[in-house]
C-alpha cells in the first residue's frame, strides 16, 4: 500500500532525526567540539592548497648586496699615484684602515643594538604567547571536563531512533496501519519534551 510505504518512510527518517537530537542531548559539548575540529581541519587543508612558494629577492642597497635581509658591505680598491712618498702612502693606508675599522665598529654596534631590541621583542612576545596558551589550555580543559558530563535522558530518543531506523516496515503495520502513526508521534513528542527540559536546565545553569 502506498500509505504503508509513506508511513515507513516517515518512521525511518523520524528515527534518524530523533537519534541526532538524542546525541546532542547526551553530549552537546562533545558534538560541538567535533564540529569545530572538523571545520578547523577543513580550513587548514584549504589553506595548505592555496599557499604558494615564496621567492627570495637579491638586490643592492646603498652599494651593498642584500641576501635574505643581511647587508654585506663592498669596499673598493685603494689606489694612489706612484709619485707619492712611502711615508704618505703608509699614512694614507693607516687612515684608510682606521676609517674601515670605524665603519665596521659602527656597523657592529648597530647590529648589536638591533639584535638586543629584537631579542627583547621576541621575549615579550613569547611571554605573551605563553600566557595566552595557558589561558586557552584552561578553557579547553574545562570544556573537556564538561563534555564528559552526559545527560542520560538523551538515551530515550536514541533508543527510539535505533528502533525506528531498523524496523520501520514492521512498525508501519503494527498494530494496524491507522494506529501505526502513533509511533512517530510518540517518538518525536518524547524527544521534543526531553530536549526542551534539557535545554531549559542547561540555560538556567549557564545563567547561574
């Protein structure tokens, strides 16, 4: 009979619906956690697919070569006229060496200052991250403890859902077709009643 087939379909999908509702009643935080982790996993996969390889550019800045952000000074050759006396050549060379040493010392000082500033910034960032990580761990642990608390009333819709999903043809014809509509109404009605009571209690608990 077409009516029996319709009722079988109604009982079967009512069973699926009330089973899902029952699972949510039993452990809502666990299901929400699974949902969030699934979304995070999907986002990570999409992100990894969209990533492109980065190119490191090498160029010249102020007469120096830049390789991965490090400036290498390039010093030209030192020349003089052949008629310049040896003493003057030595004096010029000494002055040139002192100039180079001075520039190197200045560069090392700037590098040391920048390194100190960066190390301090990294230390501050590390401390902030550790603090945030500890706070997040506390939140996660609290949610995990809460997810272990189950509401056993949700087992009633789950049992109805399992029965409805496994023997919908039998229920659609027992005790008689016109009385078999009682089953989906009974299962769905009990599920709504239990879900409403569970939600009310959880909301009241959250407010306190």
